[in-house]
C-alpha cells in the first residue's frame, strides 16, 4: 500500500522504534526491499536520490514500477516512495510523478532561503497528501574522495524549520553518508537531546545509517529518531555476494550467466541486510 510517511513515522515516535529508508537502484533492489518488508510485516520507505531517479529513466518510471510492484506482489504493509535529498525542481517533478513523500534538502541555503523554499513545498505537498522532510545541518560524507565530517545542527534552526510544518526533520548530529572514517567521533547525543527538547514529537531522521554501531542506533531511537536511512550497506552486501558468485566461477557453470541467476545472490544479500536493519530498528510487526 503506497502511503505518505507521516502516519508511519508518528506511530514510530510513539512506539519508540524507527522505520528504515532503503535507497533503491533498480528492479532487484525494489523487489528485495518490498518483499522483506512484507515478510516481516514492517512499514518501509523506499528512498530515491536524484541520481538514482535519472539512472532508472526518470521519476515517472520509478513511480510506475513501485506502484505496479506493490500491486503485483500483493504488498499490504505501508510503503512510502520518497525522494532523497531533493532539489526544489526534483521535489516538483516527484510530486507530479506520484511520489508519496519528498525530502527538500535546503541545508546549503542561507536559513531565510531554506525557510522560503521549504514553506512553499510544504504547502504544495500537504495539499496533495504528500509528506515532506527537511534538513538542517549538512550531512557530510565522501565527495571526490574527501570525507567531510558531518555538521552539528543548531537546535534553534531545527525549531525554525520544524515550525514551517514539515512532517519530519533530518538534523545533522555528526552522521555522514558512506563508510565512517577510523577516527569518527560518533553521534553527538547532547545535540540530539537539545534538538528533541525544542521540537517535541516531530519525527527525527538519521541519515548515513551505514556503519553506525547498534548501541548508537538504539540510543538515537530512544532520543526521538524515527527514520533511519541506509544506502551504502545494501550496495556493499550486493557487491560482496555478486563478487563471491563470480569468484566461485558460478557464472561459468551451466546457465550461470543468466541475469536472473547472476543477480540472485546479490538480491538475497539485500534481503538479509534489510531484515537485519528492520530488527535493529524495531519496525518488525509494526505495519
Ligand atoms: P548511507 O549510504 O551512509 O547508508 O546513507 C544513506 C542516506 O543517508 C541516504 O540519504
């Protein structure tokens, strides 16, 4: 069932668990995540970056694929189709293409501009029953081989953006996308607690879910994080399983070259890591 992410995240805050956002790249990724959610009776958010949207032939293609898959696979758990780190134009395109949720990443704009653009998008989204995420404090990560450390969001800026009516808020607390460097200092729980005090029950989003230790994930959830984004870890699992298949020479045996066989181990690996994350986040049987 395709729904906005608003209700599922409100329930997550109340129940002290988090819903995973897993980024999709193709049909196999989408099918693996949807099936895992259904098998575990868990709500789920499918994340689509602008780059992945382009790769999959545009947001309309993605939206049509996800909707058809929900129907054909009899997916009855709540599923949100969400634009990840959207530009203003990207949000508009996804709204038109039938996404049920968008993220407007205005974190690089001066606060006044971020506010103006966010307000405009909040109004459009809410008139159509679409949920909207905003970001305060840029989430760092690897860009051109340089690993930037994550910013710590200013709690007052979080409150300002929260008051614009967004449905959930990504706040930087030292988290970054991709693998964490050896010398990573960990999440800043004092900052998280200060943000939570000001924004109350608004669901918080933790980006850069890959590689955050389980105890930190649990503590973040206890402090109001209700949505956790995971991308790189699914890619690493897919890659490792595919590499193993080829290194074992299985692609050379019989019809091992058939893409349905070649991609099967990676598909199963995605299902395994998504289930593991759903267990850690506490979203199993919360559909
Ligand atoms: P990772 O790739 O580090 O898991 O981060 C995913 C993410 O935050 C997508 O917005």
